[in-house]
């Protein structure tokens, strides 16, 4: 009888042990991914910052601000593509997994590093986004590096006097950088000068949380590049993170989001958009709608470029 009672008492414990989730593995970070060949500049700078003991947000800022400084590909920073009035208006966003924090700036003029302005918004205000003149004033109050914009009012007046609408967008790229750190936390940032020839005041997907960038510390992070209007109308990055929450890998989630948008959009797959994502397990993926998509991956102390073909239409 004593042996039987002991076995009966052990059965619930055995079932509990079988049902309990396995212990979490060690964090697989650091892992960094970034859009386009110039993304390697971002992953290298971010990795160097991490190796010097910087935190995840410092690494995101270091990586993106270097691309801004160089105005890579004529699509990021003050050297990026001008709007229809002939001057650059910049957008940027930064998100941090712990606390689900975000900071964004849009239509920012004459500030060299919009990613730093976005971080100040996140860490120093109760707001998420600042735009236009307010964003510039805020950046200058925080002594961020600025350029001479004395000629901007004249350019604006000249554009208004012409009373013409610009031609369609002439080029659009973004640096988006996602990071999984050693502790298993995620963060991300993006920066762009937006679509070339855009109407003054146009804002794309990059500074919109859930559109051009989304971070969730329970799941992972996703970001976008390409024609912003075709990303923001579908909450592109948010949906990828939700697909990963449902059990998809980052690669599956990015591809499924392209297919999902193509099913709904009259353009089909001619969307000019790309996505990339990473998850808490250290996996990453990317997908493109209708063009080859090179992106940078940083891990094990080095960066490499990977190029993928567009998804196969369903």
C-alpha cells in the first residue's frame, strides 16, 4: 500500500514535468540586420559600438547615424533626394523592446542626424512623434548638429509660386537596422530622406511605428524599405511581427506579408517594397515584392551581404 500511494503521488508531478516548457536557451544575440548594401555600414558601426560595451540603443544610433552622415545612396540624410521644392525633409524612427517605447520625427529640415532627434523624443518627452518646424526646434534645443537652411524659405516660396504638382516619386530607399542583443532584447531604427520629388510635407512609412518599423520584445522586430505608401497602408511591419507571434519564422512572415499585400492591392506584386525581420530565437529573414533585395547581416563579429530574389507570385 505504501508503494502504491507513493506512485499515485508521483503521477501528477510527472505530468507537470512533461507539460512544463523547456528552459529558455541562452540568448542567441547579438544579431544585426539592415537594408541594402549600405546597411553593412550600419551593421559594422553598430557591432563596433556593442564590442565597446554600448547598449542596444547606442548601437542602433551609431549604425544609423553613420549612414546619415555619409548620405548613402542619396537616400538617407541631408544629402538624400530633395523634395519637389528642392530641399530634403527627413524622417526617422527608433523603437526599444523593453517598455515598448518609440520616438519619431518627420518632415525634419536641416538636422544632420534625425535618428538622434527621434531618440530624444522617445527618451525625453511624453510624445512619440514630432514633425516639421517643431521637430527642428526640438532638435536644435538638444544641440543636435544642424546645417544652414537660410535659403529654405526662398525655395518654399518659389515652389508655391510655380503652383505645380511634382512628377511621381524618383527614387526611395531607407536604412532600417534591427538588433537582437546579448540579453535577448530587441530594438530597431530607420532613417530616410523619403521619396525623391515628393510634395513638401509628405511623410512615408519610415517614421510610423507599425508601418516602416515595429519592435515587440516578446516576439522580435521587423522593418521595411521601398515605396512607403505601399507599406503604410497595410501596417506592413506590425503584421510581420504578428505573423511571427503566430509561429511563423521571420522568413515565412516576410514572404507572407508580401503575398498578403499583393492579394489586396490593385498593383499586385508591382509594389516596390521589401521587408526584413528577426526574432527572439536569433533567426532572420527578408522578402521583396518585385526586385532583388540585398541586405546586411551582422553576427559573430563580422558583417556579410545577402541578396534575395523577389517572392514567387501565388
